[in-house]
């Protein structure tokens, strides 16, 4: 895979799978959580989207890209968190905060490999939903260089030619 976005998605999937094994499903965000029926994911899930990227020219057809990677962390409906709820039920219901914390520790400051900068968390928010699913949005900034259109440069070795007299004894 050569596209920076496909490499980023693949490397993020591997990173999350290795560091946060509690996440059952990591995929590209194609609107799965907006389905009218039960979303086609396993819980908890992470859906990733490369939102908005802007490009600046560095010269020689090289560009730097800077933008936002949105990570949706989704949970199936769970128990109550109200005061008075037995502690074991409350802890299970609030587990999404712990999982979000662990997910961020895996991604914040991590690089997807050569040419990529580091993911830097910028903001989080909860989606207000009426279907009972809990969805947290975590946005990261990211920069990378795109050299895909850079012209190939060929270097030719040159042997210097010395003309005239040369006296090694002087």
C-alpha cells in the first residue's frame, strides 16, 4: 500500500490491536454507527476517518499535509451510572472512560511510521444519541510529507579531469 491514508489506517489498526486488545472492532468509519438498525460492528469498536487535510508545497513536487484524524470509540448500551447504583454495575457502565484513556495512551504521541508525524490529541466530545449507544469522538492532529509526485533525480558520477603539468615534488 502506497497511499499515506491506507498505510495510516492499517498501522493504526495494528497499534490498537496490540496495545488495546479490549477493542473488538477497528475499521474505517463509513457511517456504521448511523445505521437505522443495529450497527454492523462488534463492541467496543473504533472507527477511524481522515477528516480534513490541507497541503502546502515544499518545492520539487513535495507537499506537507496537515489535518485531523477522527477516532470514534463506540460502546453498546450498558447499565446505569446514577448515584445509588451498586458500585460493580456503575464501574462496568463507566468502563468506557477507562477504555478511552487506554486508547489515547496508545495513540497520543505515536507515529504511524516513516514520513508521518505524531498523532496529537486535540479534542474529545460525546455524541448525543437516542439509541442508547455510547460514542466518544477523539480528534488528533497529524502531519506527513507526500513525496508521491516528486520527480526522480538521477545522479551521475563525474571523474575529474586534470590538465596541464603537475609537479608532485613541490
